[in-house]
C-alpha cells in the first residue's frame, strides 16, 4: 500500500496512538486509511463480489494493527498497519476456494473496471459511518467491538464484561456480519 508521504505517516502515527483510547481518533484513522484500503483490495480482489468482503477484512486488519501496535518496536505505524491489512486480506483469500470458471468469466466481462463498493467512502464521512454501525450493533456487540478495537483480547473482554470467551467470539462474528451489511447497504445507494 502506498501512503501519501511523511504527512500521512505522521498523522497516522499520532492517530494510531490516540485510537486505543479515543473513538474519534479511530474514526479519523479509518477515514485516513480508506483510500489505501481501496487500492489494496482492488489490487488483490479476484472478483468484484469479493471487494466488499475483503474491504471488511482490511478494516479488521487496521483495527488489529491499532490494538497490537507497539511504538517501542521501532516500526512506523503505517508500515505495521499495511502489513496487518495485507495479511488479513491474504488470510481471507486463502480460506476461499478458487473457482477458475468464475474468474475467467469475470475477466472476460471486464468486471474489474469499476469498484462501486467504495462509493460509500466518497458519500459518507467515516464518523457518520461509525454512527450508523453503532446504531446497528446491540449494546453488548458495541461494548465487545469497542474493547476489541482498543486492543483487548477476547479473554480480556470476557473478563471485563462477565462473559465467556465463546460469547465474545460470537458477538464479534455478529459484528462482522453487521459491518458487512452496513458496507454493502451503503454501497448499493
């Protein structure tokens, strides 16, 4: 993923450090990264149908980067986040069976040219998107998601919320589905 120079790196670094404790900083960081995510997903998606799923995975990769980033290790946040995002996408692609007939058909139909899934980024500020997401999530799902993006492990979240680790995992699965639905819904507008 390309970034837009030192200004981008410095801003991302600052936001990443703040995002562990500040929801607004996380929203701003997501907004800052959307163009990079778009470019990476576009270059890695085999079919247009995968773009939405891979975008969701990329966002989760960015959230993982925020929660696990350690400035003392010497890497810039942008470098670390780009690796986390790319690895999350590659992991999702590895899990998906490869259907060569579908790939050939989509290449022949030139479905690569347009990525309407990303129009949401142009239409809706990330703050508004986060507000939509927070309204779709139940109180428990929001509490789990909020703690997850702030760097808590499933075990840590379970202890804080007096839940089992399995319940936390189930809540995160529901959050992923709802995130996908929000992104898909916004992209169809």
